[in-house]
C-alpha cells in the first residue's frame, strides 16, 4: 500500500472508478451503441447495395446476350422471308417478261403475215391495173388515144 500512497493513489480511487463506470455505461448506451448500430447498418447497406449492383449488372449482361441472340434470330427470319419474297418476285417478273415476249412475238408474226398478204393483194391489184396505166401513159406520150 505504501507504493500506492507513494504514487498518489488514495481513497478517491474508488470514487473515480465509480464515476468512470457510470460515465462509461451512460456513454455506451447513449452514444457508442447507437453509433455502432448505425455504422453496421450503413456498412450492411453499402455492401448489400454493391452486391445488388453486381447482381443487376450480371442480369443485364444476361438479358443483353438474350436480346442479341433474339435479334439475330429475328434478323435471320426477316432475311429469309425477304429472300423468299425476292425470289418469288423475280420468278413472277421473269414469267411476265416471257409471256410479254411470247405475245409480242405472236403479234409481230401476225402483223408480218397480214402485211405480206396485203402486199400480195396490192401487187395483184396493181398487176391488174398495169395494162390500163400503161395504155394511159402511152396515150399521153403519143398525144392521142391508143386504147382502141
């Protein structure tokens, strides 16, 4: 005890310890514990939000991959339908052009035959008129009527 007295520790130590304990308990319940609860809650929210953000990013990447695959599939379907329609239209075009060519060829042949017949008919009609026209020309040249 002499050592304690030499260090200046006396009977007020118990009072100091009691005051410290009361102050510690009061501060612990009023300040330290609410602060620690708020700190832990903040940390939990931060870590929870980070995990949630990571999960959302992963879900977004998965959805983007699914979307790209669906878009590629849809583009392939559209291209296939377009190609089928284009091929069908090309065939229709070729059929129409072929039909038009055949009709034009038939019309051309019919016109040639008609013209050939008309030329022949005109030649025959002119051949029948040649003696009369020749006589008229000769009469004019001779200056008198030679038709007798």
